[in-house]
């Protein structure tokens, strides 16, 4: 049941403090728990505003058919990208504490025009300026993000910690190229193969994720901006690392995207 008296400010303040210190929460105190995804996204908006960063795009998670079915979700979860936490290949990403992270290699789109919030809007070729590959570093503010419930995880900006962005693989987007990209990508940790493309119901469809962002933006009254980066969810199998001290890379189409956790 949705708590009609819930206000997001105190929850956002606690999550922001936890984000900055690197500490992890078992869960939110009962009075601060969002009871619905709507309330969770209200907290996320407040958290992002309080952090004082500049939004440069969006991330989607839990977006494959299998993951949504297991999580009883009708569409992926949506988080916001902070510009200062988005990096070029070769970056050293400093974690605030030696806590576990999840690494996801993803397909991302760069939007080519402003998109007003419009129910039922679907992606079209004119929306997309370019396609690229990203690494998302997921570091939830919770010890176990899967146990706290989706509203709390949405409030936590869907666990966003950092994004590493590769060079464009094409202008616009190309369905055949996306298929080839997923088939060719191989992720390494410290030079050893670690993950390759997901397939079947375990794989995220990037354009379906983009459509889900459009639906989210329509519900929230958000304008999606030209130049926004949209990282659409795991292309290769996600994996966990215990913290800093690892070099991660992906090779695809003769290119390499890499970063180091320090």
C-alpha cells in the first residue's frame, strides 16, 4: 500500500550521506521506505537534486525478459547519469569504500533531439544520433540490493556509481550491427576472459529499453534532451568484483573499452 504521507527528502538525505561515506545500509528505516516505484522515483529525483550534479542521461536495469519476469516488473528500472561520474576509456574509477560492485557491459544510445513526454511514444531512427558501448559500475547503497525491494532500489538511483563510455560504433543505430556487436564482445578482468554476450530471454533488447525510458519520461513529465546518453542494460553477463584493484576491458570490432577500479 502506498503511504500518502511519505515525503522523499529525508530518505534522499540518508542515501546521499551513505553514497558519500561509502557505508552500506541493510535497509531503509521503516518511516523512510518508499512503498511504491512512484515514491522510489520521487526519492531518486530528490537525491539527484541534492547531490548537485548535472544529469547527462539515463541508465536502465533489470531489463531482460527473464529479469523482469523474475522481478515481477512490467518494464526496466530507470536511473539518472551524473556527468561527473561518466568517464572515457582508460579511466581510473575511485570507489568510496572497498565494497562489492557489479560490472555490466552495455549498449548505449546518444539522443539526437529533444523528446517531449508523450504517452505511447516509440523510438525511431531520427531519435538516435549514435550508438556506443559502455561499462556501468553498479554499487548500491544497500548490502543486498535484491532484498530491499524495487522501490528502495529505484530510490537508490538503481545503484549507479559510474559509467565508462566508449567511442561511437556507428552513427544512428543499426539492428544488424547490434546483433554482431553482442556476438563479438568479450569482457576481460586483469587480462583473463570473464564474460560474453547474453542470449535469449536473458538478453536485454536495447531498443525495448529505450522505449521503456520513453514511457518512464512520459509518466514523470521529463523531457529527454538531445545529447543525452541512454545506457540500456547488460549486453554481456554481469559479474561481481569485491572492490578496487581490478582492470576491466571489453574487446569488440577491433576496439577496446577499459577502466581500472582504484
